[in-house]
């Protein structure tokens, strides 16, 4: 997955969460898991999605 595609995917996920469209967010999460399973040599997309909800340490 290109860097541009990854950024667009994450933006779409954030938008779905912001709009409380949890059905779409869940679809995107499942697609991320499928992508990770199909491309184990690439950085984990699902890890990035999880990271969006992790509080950063100060």
C-alpha cells in the first residue's frame, strides 16, 4: 500500500469515527485486518488504527 493510500485510509477511518458511523469504521477495521493478513511484510495497518485511540504519554 502506498503512503498516500495509507494516509487516505486512515483519514477515512477517522472521519467515520468522528461522524459516529461505527458500521463504516468497523468495515474499515476488518479490511485493515484482511490487508495485514495478505501483506505480512508491510507495516501493520491495524496497529495504526489502534494507535489513533492510544493516549500519548506527556
